[in-house]
């Protein structure tokens, strides 16, 4: 069985070797006398589960190393347990500073073997348990709170949908919904309302899609709708159905204004050049999203939506999708201008055409 790996950072050779002697029966130890070197080791070695670190070191102090770890873009480094080794010369204020910077625990010098082992075991076991839970959640097909498909399940289903669409010559579109501020709202509600709120949101989103569509929770505030046999224009017509009305769900605390902003992006992957479904999904999630009025779908030009051709516009009008056509009306009229001129209509008839189109709805 592989031993948990611990990093010991101290500019005192005596302290490093002493700590290693105490830990080596149960742990694989890595030693360094430099905060700068410790930073390099932590970036390169993902197996380190716990760090024992001195505060006062030349080059990069324990304070600075803590600050860099807790602000790292790498989640593993932000969560890494850091146990500060403090001496008698360290004031209480210094310990408080380290705690505010994200220290996980403290141990006083000189320390006993039982103290070092107890702290290493506690934090290594915790990190291992967190890792197991995270791996379990990421591999589970459904998000346990909303009941929607998980990110991992979305990748598997998207791979199948891409293969099917390519094989049958069909279009495939993804709609990404980002509900900025949802986490804050959920935190404000508190338990058990938070769980109830997310469950309701998941249920409403499931009911909003067509039988051939699928919806997934791809992030804390992100959702993805996979729409087979649908192009970008068709997805644009459907997007208003995907925003859950939080007020109707009873999620407006004490009648306060809801600080949740809905943002959409539409993605039409090139099925002939895309082979990796996860890459397609992550690329779509990272795209700039267009803000829409919260809980309504204000007209907006969405990224990835191609200009509407005349034939498609007429089909949408027959289907009653006047709002979609209206968004493209200026461009459509401009393309029809040669025919209008040929028919003897003047340029100022443009506004009349716009009015007529608006009256149709």
C-alpha cells in the first residue's frame, strides 16, 4: 500500500530531519529548506497530501507560500492542508495572520512525535476522504441535488449525440445557461430551503425540454441543454423556455429582489472536426455568454447564431415564432431590398414593413 506523501518546509536542517524521523514509519516524506522550492514541488507533485511549513524563511516565507497556495488557480493547491510549525518566538498575532491566510493547523516547536503523527494522519485522511467523495460525485450520472445529469454524464451523452448526428447528417446544438448569483441566493436561503430550491429548479428544467432533448448541471451555476436535430436558430427560438422563474418557484426570500442574472450561449459544434465530447463541452461552457433580462428572454443576438435566410424565416413565421424572425428583420429586409425596389417600393417603406411584421404577432 502506498504511503501518504508529506512535504516538510523548514530552513533548519535539524527540524527537517527531526520531522522526517517522526513521520517516516507511516508517511513518504519530501524535504526542502526553501519556500520557492516548495512551491515548485507542490506544482509538480500531485501526490502530496499535507504540508508542514515554517513561517519565517528567507526568499519565500511561510506567509507568502500560504497566500500563493490559497489564491492558486489549481483547486488541488487551494485545498491542500498546510500545518504551520511555530516557535516560541512567534507572537499570537502572527499565528492569527497565518490563520487568516488559510493555515489548516498549528504545531509548536519543539514538538513530540505523537503530535506530528496525529496531525499528519488527521489531515491526510481528511484529504483522502475528500478526494474519494469528489471522484465519486464526478463519476455519478446524476447531480444528487437537482436530479439533473452530471457533467460526466453530459460528456457521455454528448458523445453519443455527436456520433448519431454525424452518422445521420443531422444538426446538433448546445445551449449553455449560466445563472450568475444562484450560489449566493442558495446560501442566503440556507438549509433545508437550499436543497428544496435546487430540486425545484432541476424539476422545472426537466419539464421545459422536449422529449428528445436533455438537460445537465455542468457546474455550480451552469446548465447545458443538448438539442438534437436543432440548428442555432431553432435553439434561439427555444431558449426562453429554459430559464426557471425563481419567483414562481417561491425562491424570492422575503419578497426581496433576486440578484440572479441569466446568461446564454449557443454552441453548434463542427461534427466533422470534433472528436472529443468533453473538449466540446468545456469550450462551450467557457464561451462569452449573452446576458438576458432575469426570468425573461429579452431579444439578443447570441454568439454562434448564423444570419437567417428567407426560406427559414418563412418557415418560422408559419410556426408562430415571430420574435425570432423579428430579431433578424433588418437584415432580411436589406437582402430583399433589390426585389422591393424592382416592385416599386421606396426605401422609406422599410419602417412600414417593420410595423406590419410587428402587427403579425
